[in-house]
C-alpha cells in the first residue's frame, strides 16, 4: 500500500501543478503575490485523501493476502478493533502458522528441491515439512542444529558434484584426453601437478614469487579453439598479484623469467573446476599464451 500512497500523492500534486499552469496562461502577470487558498477544509481533504488510498485494497486482500472477499464484514470488524484480546493474539498466531505452512510448501520446498536437482524431485516433501517444523520447535531433536547444518552442507556439495558431472562431465573427459595426447609432444613439459607448458621465448629476467605483482599480456582459448579472452586485442596488458589468479597461472608464473612467452595447458582442476566463468564452461581445460612483461616494484 505504500507504493499506492506515493502514487496518489504524486497524482494530487500533478493535478495541482497542471491546474496552476492552465490558470497561468489565462491571467496576466501581476507584481502582487498570488494568495494560495484551500479549495476544501483540511477535514474534508483528509477524509477524501484516505478514501482515495483505499483504491485497490479488495484486490490486494484477495490476491496478495488470500482473503475471501465473502468475509469482508469480518475484515472490517478487525479493522475497527484497535486492541487485541488474548483470543485474538492466539488466532493471529494460528493464521501466521497457516501462512508460513503455505510458503514452505509453495516456495521453500520447491526452491530446495531445485537446488538438489533441476529436473527430478528427489526430496520427500512430507519429511521436509516435518523437519522444518521440528527445527523451529526444537522437538524430536536427536542431534544439535550445527550437526544438521553440516550434514546438509556436505550432502548439497555431493549433489552439486553429481549434477555438474551429469551436465558437464564430457568437458572434463575431453580435457583429460587432450592433455594425455599433448603430453607426448617433445616441446611440451609437464609438472607434478599436471600443468603443461611450452616455451616460445625464454626470458632472462627475474622470476616472480607468489608475493609478486606482475604485468602480462595473454590470450586464452578452449581446447576447441574458441578464444574467450585476450589482452592483446584490448591493446592493454594486465597487472595482478601472482597469488590472485588460477592455480595453473600461479605455478607457471613462479617458473617464468621476465621476458618469457609460454603456452600453458591448464587442467580443469588447476583452472575453474566446476565453476562457469564467462565464456568458459565448467570442467574446461584451458590454453593460454602468456607473456611476462615485468615485475612491478613497490606498488
């Protein structure tokens, strides 16, 4: 109703301004100040302003509060009652329970089900509602709430892995097959972590540490050749902390002398894993060309 009150007020002001403009066109300008007078008494205005703000209430009661308009007389009895008896307070609590139950069944439960699985309803709705109730009341508690929260967190992580594998597992398999074949090339070196790299230019400058801040040029591709980023095309090198990038980059930068230009073949577990990152699908093996321009000092 706050939105409507604002709308009604704006409408009233708009009418007033409009009327003033029309009147101004017909009257000649006067040096004497124009006296503004009320057209109705403040009491009359108060009544009609309140009445105007009731517009749409029946629709709000029916659509937003779920009140059957057959019982408007009961609504009015409550509207005219300024204090609550103990019986009223009990009834108010009971009605709140009905409303929360509806929200649990129509909003909370469907939302939780979607988190677990997008396409199949795996949860037991009856037990979900029962657990919701017992969590609120503290009844039938066999374990502390923090144990329940840890169990839910662990299980949600499991369902997330299952769902991501189902949707994007093919990316992981393709990446593993690509890296397996790529590792056989003479020009490619492989580190114990699984990172692969090829040296295009070997610099002679200082080698960064994890605490360093570096400036680089780079371009990135998926294994199918799709380019997802390039500082070369932006014509602007990037500067960042060595420890502030994906693990595959951090490892490589800590081996590269300034002036080097390498190609990195980054396994998904050293990149974004099951996270979607812009144009990069989950479980993607990534290929970067990285040129280490300098280590920034004292910045």
